[in-house]
């Protein structure tokens, strides 16, 4: 790649570009000048919506605009009593805005606490500042784990960079003096001093983000996709049905303008799931706040639902099963006659003093081998996660330390028994060796002389066994994916209580993509895994039909985190891992994971239950509207009656039910589950209301009496559905159901005039009692038929899948 200077891309700037001394950096005056002219590194993608965006998104929705139009129609005909539905709509808007503002406040606070920092040189001093406070021409020090926050030019040092997040290629690229660093890429190893060349919206990553926003919308979870699809379908159908209903009521049935408008508005109100989307948004917003109490930052709300559906959890050994800090426990000389213990200490001391402590392994080595360097290195090769070694050249000799298999290659077999013995004790084993050749950052191809084995150990997190036992009880399979020796990882995983930890494989033997995909389901522990292999393992598990979550804290986890269905990063890990993850555990405590899973299950299961309440009214209203269109019947209930039924059998109880604890495993598809629950009650509503309309035609009792009977029966069916949703009962659900029954009875008796409920004649009372008694057995029988139908359909689908599998097998053979 061509070397690049600061002046290459100079544009028409309102300030003069400078090239500050790398050891001095910018002065306060120069920083202030850049801030005043807007040359700061402010993000083009803010972490949360602004207050104005939240208010506008809650007020100006398609259905809200439709509600205001319907309210205007009611005002036009002067039926002010039927405007009560607007009270509920305005309350919904207020609740939605309030809860989103609460969630925004929480997200902004946590984002500020976990905001990425950068080491910058200003006024001859090293300082740590937020990446958003950087300015053009700042001198920044980048080291392993850092995500490059703005386009820069390397001034001093050498780093290995992964640009996969912006190019899709996972190769490690060496950057030296004069080379460009692109924002969005991340440092794998090494350390450098660089000058920021483009910041904020001008940076490479920012431009990609803007283009991506134009071209592609954010991926939604299954629940949100189902709800959006449902609302889109309703939005398309509701306008033509409303127009036909009004025409039929006004022209065909010859009703008055007021009667026609009121009936049409009532029908349309019944079709709109006015609180369903709001309920989902509020439940997710409350979940964000609850997770914040467990020190968990949510970058994408949809991941809460995804994690509830996870059936495979991929974890790294270091930082997840074990504490992130390592310590050297022993040094084993392999050639004591040539390299004494003192000589090994001296060589290793000089070696580690030349390296940057940019990973936990090197930090442990520096803490143990703290002898000063006795000669100056001519070349340093930082640790490479793909090559599994780091090295130092002194001109007359080169030394390397890393994974024995990768350093020795074919000579590894001679040391295998000894290394495996130490690995079975749970130690991480590194080989320190002399290399007969110059180091060039590539694979070792010259002779290697083993000098010593260095044993390191991590302490298993005290909460890890209990956490893994929890996931085992929940049916979530654990896959341990690590760069360490598979024997070591297997031993650690066994001590942590992970099921089937004895099923391990050395990923260096999986040389093809097909082999990795085949091993994904077969093994539990994967050792010597490269970053690209981690990514392929996640892809393989997803292809097998699993919902995959990935936890990680290092740069070698970034590719896999990006591809997982749900990605969780430890805040103590690298900037890059935190940046690409959907969830960040701010206290880096893996024990928080059960709380996150429980929160997801609570949201999905409760919204499924609440959504079934909403869809009862919507399904019934659509079917009744179609029937009344073709049968030339009046719509039987008024908007104010519908408001009474909806608020006490749907709106109020659904909000309480959506926020209660629920630990059940999420099963099946969201929309299918909701429709299966809602249809029996909706068809029961249709049965009793059509029955009342037929009696009304036969016996010619008053319209107001017919409307009262229909509204009362809809309330009874709604309470029966609420009873079903509340089962099994606990104290809270008993209180919810009992309160709604009492409220419905009191409203019907004490506020009958307000809700247009008229006293019934003896005949009307008999009709009400008969259909009220028929409601429960009707719902029960419809439910039984739908269950049987569902089983039959599932049996047919299973048979079809089996037949297709047999045909494929025969064809391949």
C-alpha cells in the first residue's frame, strides 16, 4: 500500500493543518480552535434517540393519525360521548414517551460510563480522553485491543491491524510509519503513535455508516418483525374496509349520518391494536432499565428477545470461565545442561521487557520475569492470534514464545506427552524457544531450539459453575471456544461444571470449512482456534438451526461476536469487542447472564400473552366487519362501549401482565403462538354477537338493547380470555382478574349512561343469560378443535420434512 502523508487529502479547511511533535501533541489553543470550527470526533450514530425524536415517534404514528381523523369524524357528527377512546390514546402516548425517556436517561448514563477512551498526547503529556473529545491532528497512542476511532497516519511504531469490520477480509495487516489507519478497524497487536487525519463525519467508518443507513434498515427481532408485519397488514386493510362500511351503513341501510359514522368508527377502533406496539416498546424500555441495575448496557433492544431464544452459548475460557488475570506458576527447563534456570530467567526477562504488555499473557510474564533488558532488540514481532507466537530478534539470535504446536510444527510430537501432562492439570503451556532465522511476522520456517516451558494458570471464577449449571437446566448448550491447548481448556471446562467438557478437538486439525461445520455440533470444547475459525463455528451453529449467543472480551472474539445472533462483551475487554456487541456486561461478571436471559423470557412470554388479548378484539372486529358488509347488518357496538370493553379486558390488565416475572422457556414462533391463543376467544365473540343480531332481526327489540347485550357479551368473553391468560393463577393475577371483573360490573351498573348501556327488558335479559352461558363451552370446544388441528398440521409437516430428507438422501447416494 502506498505511503500516505498528511497533506495528501487536504481539503478546503477553515483551519490550518499542522504536524505536531509526536512527543508534544497539540496545545490547548490548537485544541480549542479545532473544537470551535467543528473538527471534533463526534459520532454520526448517537447511542439513543433525542427527546424530540422520542416525542415525535410516539405522537406521529400511522394509527395515531388515524385516531385523530376518527375523532374529527365523531366531532363532526356531534357524538361527543363516543370520544372517550381518545382519553386512552392520549394516555398511551404519555406512557410511551415517559418510559422511553426513562430508558434514554439510563442508556445515556451507562453509555457515558462505558464510553471508549483514547490515550492522547497533549501539551507534552499523556492524557486519557473520550474518543468523542478527540480533534483533528491529535496525536493518539493505539495498542492491542483498541478500536481505531478516527482515520489516522502512523508516525511511530508498528501494529498489526484487522480491517474485517470495514472490508470483510480478516487478514492481519502490518502498519508502519506513514501507513494509514482506517476508523472501524482494530489493533490486534503492537503499539503505535498516530496523527488523526479525518475525524467525525469525515472519517472512513462514519461515511460507511451513513451509506449503510441509507441502504439498509436495522435488523429486527422475530417479535418486532411479527408485530410490524401485523400492523402493516392491518394498516393496508383498514382504510378500504372503513370506506365500504360507511357506504353500506349510510346508503344501503339508510342510517343517519351520525349512526353511520359512529358504527364505522366503532368497527375501525376494534380493528386497531392501539396499545400492542406501545406495550411492546414499553416492556422493552423497562427491561433496559432493569438490566441496567445488573450493570448491563443494552445497545440494541431486540437482543433482549434474541437472548431469550438462545439454545447455544459460545464462551471463551479466559475472562468468562476464568478470571482475566493470569499468573506464571512454573518454568520448566527443556535443556538444563545448556540453559540454566538463571540463564532462562535472564533471557525471558530481556524478552518480555522488549514487549508491550498489551494482553493478559504478556502482563503475567512481565510480572514474573522482571529482570531488565541487557541488550537492544533489532526487531519485535508482537503476538499474532493467527500465528500464536510473539518474537524478538537481537541480530545474532531470535527468540519466540507461544503455542508449542505452532512453534515446533512437526517436532511437536517429541514434547507432546510432557506438554499434555501439564495441560491436564489445567495449566496453559507456552514454549520459549530460540529461532534460527530472522523474524518477519510470518510463519516460522527455520529450525527451532526449545529452551523452556512456561506454565500459566487462571483461577476459575467462583460464580462460573453455578452459572453454567443454570444454563444446563435451561437447555442451553455451552461451547467453549479458545485459542489455548484443547486439553487445558477441557480440564478448565470440566472444573467449571460444563457438560460434555471431555468432548474436545484441536481446531488446528480442522483444515477445511466443511470439517469445522461438521465439528460444530459434535464437540463441546474447541482449542487452538483462530479468530476466523471462531467466526466459522458460530456460522456453522446458526446454519444448523441454533440461535447462538457469543461472549467475548478480546480482539480475537470480534469476528465471531459480529456474526452471532446475540453478542455479549465484557467491559474490561477490548474496545473493539465492546463496540460490536449488542450487550456489554459493565462489571465484566458472567454471573449477570442469567438475569439477562430471565429478562428476555419475561418480555417475550408476557408480551405473547398480552398480545393475544389485543388480537381477540382485532380478529373479531375484522370478521364481523366482513360479515356485516355482506349480510347488510349494522355494526352492533359503539365506540364508547368498545372503549369500556377494551380498557378492562385488554389495556389495563395487559400492562400489568407484561411487567410481571416469567421464567418459562420461549417456544415456537411469536405470531403463531399469539394467533393460536387469540382465535378461540375471537370466534366465541363472533358466535355470540352474530347470535344476538339474529335474535334482534327475529324479535325486533330496540337497537340500544341489542348494542348493550353485544357489548356486555364481549366483556364477558374478554374476561374469560383474561382468565385463560392469567392461568396458572398467583396472588397478583387473582388480583388483576378480580379487579377487572369488579370494575366491569361497577361500570356497567353505575356508569351505564356514560357507556351507552341501556336497561334490558325481560326478553333481552334472557338472551344475555343464554349467550353468556354458551360463551365458556363455545370457547373451550373451539380451543380443543384448534389444538387438534394444530397437531394434525404439525404431523403433516413432520411427514413432509421426513419425505424430503429421504428424497435428498436417495438423490445424494
